[in-house]
C-alpha cells in the first residue's frame, strides 16, 4: 500500500475523525507502507504547522524507525510525475499525489492509504483502472478534501 499525506496525517493525529480507522488499517498491513519523499515533505510541513514541533519530530522518528519503506524517486520518476501533474492540471494534482501513482506502478499495487478522495477519485494508475482508496470505511464528510494541502 502506498501512503498519501492525508492518511499519514490522520494516523499521526489522534484527534482526526478517521484516526482509528487509519490506525487499524495500518496495523493490519503485513508489508511496510511505501512513502514518497514528497509525501514526507508535505506531512512534515502539515504536522509542524497544525500540531507543533514535538508532533513533527515524533512523526519523523516514526517514519525513520524502519516500519515504513521510504521510497527513492529518480529523474525518470519525477518526469513521469510531472507528466501526471500536467495531465491533471485542472484538478490541481501536485507532485506528492503524482509520485504516489508512480510508486503504485513500481510496486504493482492500486491500494492507497488516503483521505483525499477529491484527487484520488480522478487520478488513475499508470497501468489503467482505478486506485483502491483505503480505508474504505471513511465517509464523504470525513474525506471531503480537508487534508488536501
């Protein structure tokens, strides 16, 4: 499963309505969550500005602790992501979301941990089809673009 910023933000913020659903989903995963470096940067900013430096450091230490697969993205990956940003420019899909599509293709998965239904209901996997947005139990009111930076 590839982790989006919104899913990780809900995981690291116990006050978020989706926290329990995200926590339970992540706990049930057998494989480490794959995290884009662009997602780490976005998450760092959002946690620091919304929850403070102590929470920021806790999130960074958690991500660095080995339970997550921190993905590498090279120039070709960034070029592919830029193509997706261009393709979905009217939807304002940024490089973090586009990098998730690139990583999903690399890891041959369509599963994305996200509350960002606005972008990921439009963004398509590179191989076609649709992403599986998890947790599936998130209601529209919980996911209505609140987390899209």
